[in-house]
């Protein structure tokens, strides 16, 4: 029995998740994400290592851009097979892929004008990676599946999706490959979430697998407890309001924005923060919040109890959802303090860049980070204490207070990842540690060896492994 596994992304780095399984004459891709680290973005423009039209199906663990963002490019290059995902992931992936295409189309227009004015050129083509039409074509290939449902993918290959607890609809995927009387199972963790976080259910216990690919974003550190978030958030809001400033929060449109709204709603209800205007300035986040409302079957018990008591977790007095460009621009004119939540979560694009330009030079304001910032992203550069940053071709002095609340992470830390691995039970033939910066992946691999004694490997980009 021979199965080939190739690591086309998120191997000794965090973004660009993409793994190829070749077995029984079929090719199955698990995730096809966009690279977001500045030093790796050129990979987004590379042709896929294999012809797109030779791939039989794509399995999508969840909708985040670093897992779904190159699917329209794959379709553009000739992929026409099914894309399997949970129903909620399919709904959110449609929003994210179309939004990504639109942002790329707009960025190309502005970048070309700016570079012509400045007399410089871009290392990337002056064209979008893919168009809105490509993204729409990709959306039409999405097929929603239920958790724990066995799906026939190809001859002798089936898959089942399990709750990952990372974002709404997120999954770990167990692939089963049968050849004659033999079978092997490969478990892809996707992004593993945390236990006891608001709104969504905990990661599922999945059981034994022959091979495991496990993420390691926070494989070398521990998070602060989830219950520390309300105090930390209240402190940031209250201190900034006392200075007369704004709270600018770069936030992922999926899960993080909704979790923020959950905590802000509770803090306002308990009168722990003042009632000030709050804005979700992200058309995508607004649409994703609507998806949440369409899938109450995925809420955890606490959230369902809130709804029964007439309090929706993603809404409160003073909250405004900004859909249009004019509504976004009008936020700048609001007098007094305000909370502004905008994407993208790593400050790599979107409306957050405009709010940073408008607020980062004023010491009264706070830039609050509530999510992971990959190496090379603007968010990471700000967090690392750069005194001056470049946005839209212009330098801006960083005078605002820079704060970070780590407990918000939707990723499991090293101990939570070990808890997830413990659900596998019997030792697998090998564990591949992926989706982490080299230090984090290596440290987590060492932890698995030390605590479990399981065979572990940290694969490199484009490495191929033969699974017997």
C-alpha cells in the first residue's frame, strides 16, 4: 500500500495551508490557502506544482483566507471538481473568496496609480491574483456536508468532518484510504480551537488515526485563560475613553469579530464600560454575522441560553454595521470616543488600513490586537514596536498606545493541542507538525516526542512523504 503526501503550504510557516494526497489514482487537496507572510507572498503567484485539472476534489477545513484563499486561483487554472466543506464553512467561504477577489481588483487599480506617481514598480504583476468571476466559479463548486458524515470522495477514498472549535463551521478532517483488504486513515487537524470559548462548540474527540497532520501556530506557548478576556478588554476601553481616544481593533471577519461583540455586549450589560459608539466596519464581517444567525445549530449551550433570554450575542445598543464606503468614511467624523472593529485581522488590506492612518499618530488612541499576527504582516510590524510604518505608500508615526489581548486566540495553545492529540488514543505511525513558524513547530514536535513518545516530523515546503 502506497500513499503520497505533499506539503504545498503551511509547512514551517503559518499561512498558505495546502496538502496533496495521491492514492488509488486520485489526487485530493486538503485546503488551498493564501500566503500572507510578506516574504512568502510571491508563492501566491506561482503555478501550482501539479496541473490544477488533475486534482479530483478539494476538502476545506474552514473558511479563513489562509486556508481557502487560493481556491479561486486553482479554479482559474483549470480545477473543476467538487469542494467539500461543512454548510457553514461553505457559506462563509463564498463571502471570503468574493471579498478577496474584490480587494485584489481594487488594490491593483490604486497600486498602479500610486506607483506611476512615485516612479517605482511592484515585484508582483499589476493584475489581481484572480477576479470576482473566478471566485464566483469557485463558489459554485462548494458542496456542504454534515459533521461526522462519511463522504465518498473518489475510488476507495472517503472523508468525515469533525468539529474543530476554531471558527464557525471549522473542521478537522479524517481521510480514509482503502486498497484491497488494507486501509489507512489520515487526520488533518485544520486549525484547532480552544475549549470553553463563547458562541461555538468545543473541539471534538475524533479517535485513532494512522497519520496525523497537526497545526502548531501556538505550539511553543500558552495562552492566558479565556476568562481573563473581559477584564482585559474593559481595561483597554475604559483607559482609552478616559484619554478621549478611539479603540481601533484589527479583527478577522470570521469568529473574532463576533466574539468581540459577544464580550462587548456582556460588558455593556454589566455596565463595566461606558456606552460609546461601536462600529463593525467590514462588509464581510457584517455578512458573516448574518451567517451566524442562519446556523443556530452550531451555537454552544451558553449562546443558546442568551438567545432564549432575548439577548443576541452579536448585537447591542450603540452598535452600527458599516456596509458602504460612505458609511466607513463617516466614522472619521464622529465626535468623542468610539470602538472601531475592521478587517483585515493582520492589517494586510481592507478598511483597517484607513483607520490606522486616521488614528495611529494620536497618543490618545489605542490600537488593540486580538489575534495572531504572522511574521512580515503590518500587524506584526506594529506589535514589534516599529516607530514608523508604511501604509498606502506613505510613512506614519506610531504614537498611539499598542495593546494586545492574547486570550482571544481561536488557536489552541501547546497544552490544548496536546489535549486534542490525546483524543487520538493509540499511537499513530507518524505525526507531521505543520502550520507553525519554525520555532513553534519544532518546539511542539519536541513536546509530542517527550510526552507521547510518538514518531514526529516537521516537514518542509514541497516535501513529499510516502505513507505505507
